[in-house]
C-alpha cells in the first residue's frame, strides 16, 4: 500500500515539474515577445530635400534603427530595410517624387521589418548612394549622388556651383478655419473648412516641386488652430511668406470670382473688403490673436518698429498679390482686378508678408460647383503657387538659392533670354517632353531655363522660354 502511494506521489510530482517548466518557458517567450513589441519603432515621417542636384530622403522614426540598403536594376530600384519598424501613419510617402524618385512602395518582412522600395528614374550603383543615421539613430538619411551627364546632355554648363549653405524660400500655406470653426457655409451645407484644405494641400505640393522653394501647412486635417498658433507655426519654420486660403458667402447669389487681400493699415478699400474682414476676424479671433513681440521696448521704439515693419510688409504683400491675381485670372474670374486691402486678423503679423485668398463665393452656384471640383481645385492651386513663385523669382530674399541664381545666371538661360522670340505658350495637352522634342532641345535644358523641377505642373497659358538647340 505504501509503495502504491509513493508511485502516485512521484507521478504527481513529475506532472507538476513539467507544468512549472512549461509555464516558465511560455512566460519567458511572452516576455520576449512583449519586449520586442515594446521596442518596435514607427516610421513617423518621410520628406525629400533637394539641394545642388542631390536628393536626400529623410526618414524619422520613433525608435533607434539600424538601416540597410541595396540597389537593384531592371527596373531601377533602391531598397531600404528598417529592422523592427512599423509603417505608422505615413501618407507623406505617397507625395514624394523627384527627378530621381518616381514612387515609393513599402511592406513588412519577417513580421516586423519595414522595407521601402524606391522606384527610380535611372540606375544607381552602390557608390552613388549613401545611407546614414542621425539623431541617435532615430533619423535615416539616404543621399543620392548627382546624376551623371549623358551623351545627349547640353554642352554648355554653368561654371558656378551653388554653395551648400543656400536656403530655400519658405512659404506658409494656411487653410482657413478648421475643427470647431466651420467658416462660411454654402446653401447646400458645404463647409468652407472642407473645401480650402485640399486646395492648400495642392498649393503646398506645387511649391515643393519647385527647386529653391519649400512649403508647409499650418493644419493638415480638420483641426482648429488659433491665430496665435498659425503665426507661431510660420515663425517656427522661418516663413518668408504667409498665404491664407478661404472661401466666402454673402446674402446675394450674384457675386462670384476670386479676391486677393493684403493687410490695410488705414481701413478697407471697399465695402465688400470691410464686410469680409469683419466676417473672417470673428472666426480668426476665436483662439485669440498674436502680434510682434515688442515687450521691453519703449513706446516710441514700439511705434517706430511696427510702422517700419508694417510698411515694408504691406508693400511686399501688395506686389505679390498683383502677381497672384495675374496667375489666378487665367483659371477663374476675379471679383476685383486689384489687390484689396482690409484689416484681417490673420494678416496682422508685422514680420511676415502675407495674403488672404478668397477662392470664390459659396453663395454663387457656379463658384460652389467649381470649388467642389477636384480638377478645378488643382488648377486654382497651381495658379496660387505660380503667383507666389513669380513674385519671389523677381525679388528673392538674400541668402536663398534663387538670389544666388540671379547673381550667377546660367549661360543657357542667358542665351535663351536673348532669344525672346522663342517663347512658347503652353496649350491644353502639352507635355514638357513633347515641347522639347518639337523644338529639338534637350528636356534637361528646357527644365533649367524655366526653373522647373521633375514633376512640375505645366499651366495652360503660361510661357516657356525655349533654349538654344
């Protein structure tokens, strides 16, 4: 009887031992799994930086990562592996295009590694690319070497090379209203805040595609941002110009067309301008306004600095507004042929030139229908971007790439400028490659003369300078 009990006890002891060991192994496996998940990072953002003919793809992650890359041919691709990284919310990947990068695809390998596949416009070798980490491993930078000149490239090259410290011209694009502030409301219930956001995105995209320019949005979703917050964003990015995009509604269904406003120091220039200022200021002031910080200055010094800053800013804004109206009237009627002035709160920052664009009247059936059209929003955004680009090409700020180019003109551009009779007006259906073929010039030369980056949008009616063949 004792032996039988002893055998049962041994069996029960073995079961308990196996159960404990199995539980310990499972617990250790779960700990390792949770530890791996906790340490996994996310791809937070992706942006493209172009300078001196080189493209830099900058990837920011939430955790340190040890990246790897390799190149493939037929078709040309560059592959970047980010171990233990998830895609995150990265819509910015879809917007990245350049003269070297056609598209970026991504997927997960081995259940936890993020792979980015860059579809390239030409083949690269391992010596053409450089992959490095920065910001304690939380930033990955892929630098692409300058494209090699082909046998068919133009023979005349600019002898001067831009220095590395030249900066881009920074444009703040401000989609009006957002969040709790719907802005104007059309008779069918369409809200201003929902119409101006896609237009602002298109404007920022078009500006970013121009070499020497960079744009950012003060809001990129349906969020309320106070005036102080919008101005703070502009200053944080050292913006050279601020463009606020709106739409309007009035009691009458007759008015239609675009209006462009600059700040007025002495009252509105028209009854309509005065009315719009009251309407927009009410919305803008929901979050409290901001102004130039002059704390600690004497009263006389404050008045003097504000007067000087405002006068210069308003004059610059008016000049830019004229260029913008010239571009906009090619795609949409303008309600006023001149830049209007009113005391809009969103334009009151004395240190940044600014314009407010009332894209059209939501109270007008034709104006509303056009603003609800995606194709029209693209055309209008192209015109807004073209207007501000034209302004800065004439008056680029010191230290910018555009200012350097004015001081060191390209020989091809100079030769083309002397041949003004060869200007070509863009027509519907035109492509840049088709125009280059028609005139027997290289695509690269046509881009250089007209300061066009890869992916730049051709606007119907604009003039292109044709370089010497």
